[in-house]
C-alpha cells in the first residue's frame, strides 16, 4: 500500500502522523495500528 | 511544527508537481524548495537572524513566496507591505517594524530610494526584477548560494509575519502572527499534499492581506499549485482560470461581481473551478445569487476573519449555498446566504457579548468576540490599542456586531466602530481626516462610509471650510489622493457649515451617517 501523503490517527491517544516517505511498514502507536484518515468532506476555505 | 515544514512536507510528497506558476514560468516543489534554501543561506550570510524583520514591497510574485519561506527558515519575521500605499505610509510601516532588510519590486524602486534616507533601520535593500546599482539583486542571491537545507531553532509561538492593517484610529497597526496560529488553522482545515489529488489555486488576493498569506500557506501544505497573479484584472483572471484549469480561487465581493458582470464571461471555460471562497467584506445577496446561477458546478464558501485572527474563523459552507428542502428550510437558507457568516471553525471560539463583555442570549445583537490559539496576543509595540482590542477576560473584540441563531449561525449586524471597508480594504476614517485637516482651506472634517453597489462602501468626506474660503470637491479629493493610497481617498465630498458634536465635543458620526450616508 502506498502511504505517501496519508494521515494516520491513534485511536487510543489521538496522536496524528503524516507519511512523507513511503515504506513497507505500518504506523503503530499505543501498541496498536494507527487508523488511516480519510480526506475531509468539507473543502478548506482558501 | 512551524510553517516552513509545509514546504518540506510537500517537497517530500510531490517534488515534481508545480508549486508555483507565474506569467508562463513554472517551479516544481523541488525547485521552489531549493530556491528558498539558497535565498535563506544568502540572507543568513548578509546577517539576517532570528527575530529580525524583513519588509516586502512588491505585487504578488514567486519571489514574495520564496522570501517569506526563506526569512521564516531563519526565524526572521516577514512584513509584507501594502503596495498601494504612498511613501509616507510605507515609511511609517517600515520604521514601525524596524525592518533590517527591504525587498523592492521593480516598479517601487524609486519609492524605496525616496524613503531610504529617512529609514535608518534598513541595512540592505534587495531589488526584484531589475538590477539596481545601489541595491543587492534578488537573482544574484538565489543563484550564488548553497541549496543545502537550512535549519534554525524556531519555536511554535515565534512570530513569523508582521502584517499591517488599518485601524479606526490613526496609523496602521502591526499585527504579529505566530507560526502556531497558521499551523493550527492549516492542520485543522486543510488536507496535506497527496500524490493522487492535484489542486490549483489561483491567488489574486494580495500577499499583504492575511487571506493571501492564508491561501499561500494552505496551498503549500496541500501540495497545491499556486497560480500567482500580480494583481486582479478581470480578463486575465478569466483567461488564467481557463488556461491553467484552476480548481479554486479566493475573491473579495468586488472581484466576484466584476467577473460575473464581465461582458465576455460566458465565453470562458471555468468548469475546472471546484471551490470559490469569498470574504473580506459583505457580499451583496444579488452578487452571490448570480454567481451561483452562472457557475452551478462550483462550491461556494463564505469565509469570515480578520488579520488579528490569522484569517478565517467562521465559514458558511458549500451546503449552506444549496437552497433546497421545504419552503421553510429554503427561507432559512436564503436568509443565511444573505446575512450569515456561518459557524465557527473547530479551532476557534466565537460568541456575542454586550458592552460589559457578558454573553448575550441567542438572536440578540452584540459585539462578535473570538478566542483561540491563533488569535493575536497584541499589536506590535502598541499597548494602548492592544488593551482596547480585548475584553477583560481575554476575548478579541472583532469590531463587527452580530447575533447568533439557534443552530449556531452568526449573522452580521454592521460594524461596532467607524471602520470603512471598500472592496475588502479597511480604511481608517481618522487617517483620512488627518489628511483632510492638512488642507489649508479645511477648518474641520469627518469621514463616513456610504453604501456602494460595486465596492461595498466608499469613503465620503464631510468638510467645513475655513471662513471665507471656497473649494471644490475635486480639489479636496485630489489633496487626499496625493497623500494616501489611492483606494483610501474620498469619492465624494459634502460641504457643511459645522459638524454635529456631543456635549464633550466628539463628532457624532452616527448623525453624519444618517444625514449624509446615502449614496
């Protein structure tokens, strides 16, 4: 899976990370895989 | 995190995508990042260091964007100047900022030369677009330095921009804006660069305006292509949208009206435009209604904010621009479209208060105040006006009055002060009055805003002449034109025998607006 430019969120502590270099691994926080965030439904105002 | 990370992130995610397009030239994210590093090295070698101020006097162009990021990478503070201002006004802002460096566009070189002898703070002047014998040349700085990554200690709460805005009284106010102010907005509202999503933002709002800076920073973090226009010109705007397939644009109401009223509007293919944001002044209902009708494919957003809030604090979103549902729902939506600035964004609190700072019940008019991590903490070197800008418990007084409905939508109910807003530019009545008072034939004068279908408001001077003197309206307007930025000059003059005053001698602007405030 290409993770470049994807945001991930920890469901336990709320930490968010952004992938700026793709790799084989997966993002883990608080001993669990972080959840892939979907693009925001509302476009930004700029 | 600070704003320079936006450029690093997008350069990593989409290095080969166009970061900027300007008059036929293109720079990818990788190239832009390299040029920024080179400029930062050059500025560092010239002695620029953390906390120093760098002023910019130039219309929108790639060099403005690069200069911002280069200064920010060194921890310096970028002060973009209103390029429509006159020498006196510019000198005041540069001296107030105590700028060590001044970037000057080709068309402003002579103005800079006129100012520099009286500006002891400016150590280096850097010309953009033309080599000048008495200035450093931007092109040389960028071509001769290292492209290695520049790193310096930048705190989240450090100031990154010093932006000048008109107040209702006196000279422009410097608003220091922090890295975390912009970062808070961007991370909360903008999706980061994605290899799959390509957006192209046509930026015509000037970079000395907070909406321009917000658009620039959002574009960088979003991996968007920033299509820069020197200044707004309707035909060029239409051609650029069509040619570059712009997907989003920010416009002030006057610009949007000019676009949709343009005689050849229908001849252009604007179907790429997905998002049109408007703000900076009240949008006439007829204008937004027509715009929605002639561009049904676009999603419209009303963004409300001000320099002191690091731009947008409330939005009336695209769903609020779709007038559908029962008759009752349609009526509610039409009312919102006509008067509402929408609801607060998640990273800011907004409420309506009375004169004592106490929150008023829904539907009751009061002062709109705001609080949050990105609100400014005070004006630059101005304790008095800082104290006046906040309630006793730390809420920023926006200067706008309004009320809130049962679903959290905020409606505007006029300014709480005397500020005139013409085409998105704030005009201080007092600054104009100072200039009017310097006219040898003027005894006293006051300035009010009068409604204008194209510009929102126009300044009108109410003038009392000295005994025995005569003067024409043109003479008075020309006097102001020669001393102030052109957009500030009064567009009409009313001559009166005396100004209405209260018991302590204060001019009653409300009475003047009632008597002379009609177009």
